C-alpha cells in the first residue's frame, strides 16, 4: 500500500497499548494469585511445622499484595500512564515524519520554510535524519514544550494540514493524564502546586500522593485510543477512506466528523 508509511506509527502505538494492557492484567492476576496461594498453603499446612523464614516471607508478600489490592494498584496504573503517554507522543511525532514522506509537498508549507539550517549540513544528513531534524526544528519553532495535552499535538498536526476538532472530554482527559504523568516522572508521584492548580477537579492537595484508580486509568487509556483514532480518521479523509467509528466508554460520540463521500467497502485497517 502506498500509504503504508503513515500507518506504521499507528500500528506501533497500538502494539504498545496492547502490551501495556497485557502487563497490567497479568499484574492484577499475579498479585491476587499470590494472596490466594499463600492462603491455600496456610490451610493445607494447618498446624504443620513451617520454616520461620519462609513463613515471614509469605506474610510480607501477603501484606504487600493485600495493600496493592485494597488501594486499587495505584503505582501500576501510574507507570502504565507514563508509558502510554510516551507512546502517544511518539505516535504524533512519527506520524508527522511519515506524512512528510508520504506527501513531500508538505515541505512547502510555511512552517517548514521558517527552518534555518546550513545547506551543507543538511545535505550531509541521511535521508531519515533530514526529516527527523526538520520535524524537531518545527516543534521548537512552535514552542511545543510549553503546550499541554491535546494542544501540544494539535499545533504540530495543524502545521502539516492534519489538525482538526477534538472532543472536549478527550481534551480534558489528555490534559489530566499529561499532568499526572509529569508528577510521577518528575515528583515521584507527589502532587505539587502545578498539578493542584492545573487540575483542580482532581481534588489533590499539595504533598499528597497522586494515586490513579483502575477507573481513572481506564478513562485515560480510552482517551488515548480515542484521540489516536481521531487523528487516524483525518489521515483517512485525506486519502479518501471511510473513517473509523469506534466508541469507547466515557467517550461515546467523540468521533464526530464531516466525512467526505467515499466508495462503499471495507474500512482500511490500521
């Protein structure tokens, strides 16, 4: 397929999200399984002589496992969000690079015209490095390091003609997820003033540990997927394909679009 080049970033994103979900589910089951095995072992021994060191280890494992279960696995969810947010960032950056290769005329857009680089240095770069360099310079020019949530992605996508509307619920979830990711990446999961002021609806206080419940994690995860499909649909429209209409809990109806008339048939898969 001619458009294979821009589908690859979506496939990589999907692969990461699937791996992350598998690891999360395995951890749920594994920790709950530890508790069950220790309890069964205690019942079967029922008074039999037990090595004191082994008994102490089992008690500690049971205590730690029960603590994770009762608190709803906050550390697991936080680390999953950090990885998945990174995967979303990678998706957008890689897509922009791929789109430039797919549509070389994109380089004629004003945002690339502002990039300044000595011609000799540019010509000495490998082809893939040239595109990567240009996209990095565009990000600096747009000051994306100062942007948050969907706005950070949309300014870059809009610059190459792939911008568009984003459902407000998705925007809110992405903004919260990024702020939570930052707290865990830079503040060891302890809420700082920036998070408290940026996301007052989360009701965290400064100095409090930012725990993410399974429900909160599912919401952010569904927002990541919904945003990815939102961007994918823009690529589909540019190529004359029918958009996907996937809907996930809490984001029903988020994939609103004015689809062009396209031939009926199977929707191209990612």
